[in-house]
C-alpha cells in the first residue's frame, strides 16, 4: 500500500546519492529531515529540515534526534559499526523502518555469477574498526548490516547499490569516459570490447528508495543497472576513433581501475562487481533508465565542469602506440 506524506529522516543527504534520495522523496510529497555535520555544500531546498550532528561521536553526536519521531530512517552515511550502532539504537523506538544503504562490496569477489542477494557475504569487520578503505569497506558494510538486522529485524531494509552514476557524482568514474568521448581524437578503449560494465543511474536508485519506503518493503535488494559489453558502452558514449588496448598491455603498464575507472577485465579481480543481478529489485518495482538517457543527463550536468583524469593524454597515447605496434 502506498503511504503518502510520510516523515523521513535521512542520515547524510547533501552529497551525491543522499542528495538524489532527498530530492526524490520531496518530489513524492514527503517531509524530509536530514542529519549532517554541516560541512559539505548543501544545495537542498529550504523545506528540508536540517539537523546537526557528528556520527563519529557515537550517541553523543546524535543529540539533535532526541525526542523526535519519524516514519522511516534512510541511512546513507553509515560506514562504521560505531556510527550505525549509535543511530540504530537511538532511533529504535522512534521509527517504523530503518533503510540502510549498503553496497555490493558486501559480497567480496564471488566467482559464482551473477551475484544475487543469496550470495554469502564476507566476514564482518569488528565493531572497533573505524578506518574505511578498499580493504575494509565491504567488511564494514556487513558489520553495519548485521547491527541493523539485529535491532530492527523485519523492520530493516538493505539497499546494495552497485556503481551509481549521474549528476553530482564527484568521483569521476563515469565522468572520465563521458569527457574523454567528447574530447575526440584516438581514444583508448580497454580490453577487446567483450568485457562487461554495469552501473546504475542514481535517479533509478533514488526512485527505488522511495518505492521501498512507500510500500514498506523489507529485505535486501541489489541495485544494478543494465549490463553492457564495453563495445556497447563505447557506442552509447558516441566514442569515435577507438583503439582497443588489450588487457595484458594494460596490466603490464600497471594500470588499474583507478586510471581506467569502471574497467574490470572479465573474471579478473573484483569483476563480480560488473555481473550483479537486479532481478529481485525489479520484481519489487525498480525501473531502469536507458543508458543513453543516463549519458545525456550526465553531459548536461558536466557542461562547464572539468574532471582531472588519472590517465594523462600522454600516457594514453603511449599505450595506444604500444597496441598499434603489436598489431
């Protein structure tokens, strides 16, 4: 049943994913409060209630929530057990559902594909772990999920986005390819075109979060977009003068997904991230944007903005020349 006009608390909410979730909730007619430190730029509408707190301080950082009630909490800024334990405990009797934005990293690097919600998760990090990095991220998200499940049971929902892309994404992962295709000239394309890339439009993610809230959906949902070959992705980008540079050359050159964002060779390290099943979420109401729509949306937002690429044009040319010399 659709519940209109609900009161929603968003932990975080001013940056990329959180910002889109807040905007979609407002557009659906809900009243939104956010809890942030007040440090990040805040371009949200005036009708959003702004509460201040610091989750790194545990319960002491959540005083602004005392004595308040909401229908649902959406946690987009919970990265450590200390942060999530405090908010989950504090809100337990003051909300009906806790929606935790997790990540597909909870599955680690599974060899069985596609990755579904029934896949085993990695071993959770200890509740005393506070350092968030590439090695701890997935294990920390598992620990956070476990805390929410322990406290809320059937009143908990876990959203596990894959790679989210769209306006306000400052990571440059998707922006690199959009910008590079627009620049023209001989363009390095990784692999041979048969590897896969998968990402979800942030609008689709935010819209499904609203669906989860309005229909009181429980459980875990992988949020992933269409799975494309790199050849299809290059077509979507409108890239011309493509030179496919083989995975061995890229590997020998020491290039990783940092210099070539979104690229993970088929069956290579963490390539399960590019083979995620969205079937359960689609059955629950997830709708997916056409990749061409996602591209146009991003191009509009990027107009006038420059993203610094980790892969310089000089380095790119060297790799292209290496590939052409091999042929």
